[in-house]
């Protein structure tokens, strides 16, 4: 969106950022897709410019999956806000909190 609220572009369904969290750091966006991936994005009014992505949350292997979690998108949902301090990014899903060192 621009400063007037006009939508400049959309990613569509891949990647879908409807439930994920974003944070601006050193002029770049760190964003989750709300599921398993973290993206490093160059902000641009021209369109989606991903620089890198990584799978951060792998679904735990279990013989008894949580039926409630599967109803709402699985156990790797990470809708919580991101936190960045001292070059370390904190992210959480439904059962884990992870700390990722972010290097320039």
C-alpha cells in the first residue's frame, strides 16, 4: 500500500501473507507466511521482490496429530508478531519459540 492506503500490488496465494507477521529491519522486510516460511523481501512499489526464504517450522512427526490443530491449519501456524533485538529474530508457532541469528 502507498501512504494513502492504495494497494500497489499483491502476492496472491503464493506466498500468501494473510496471517503472517512482518517487521522492517535495515530497509528490508522479514515476513512469515503464517505457516512455515520466513522471507527476506526488498520493499518496492513495483512488486514483490523476495531476496531469500527459509523453512523455519517443520511439522512435528507424530502418530497422533492434534485434530483441533489440523482444523485450523496445522501445528506450524505462526501468527504471532516477530521480535528483533541485537541481531536475533524471535518467532513462534503453536508450540515452539525459536531464535534466529540475523546477519548482514
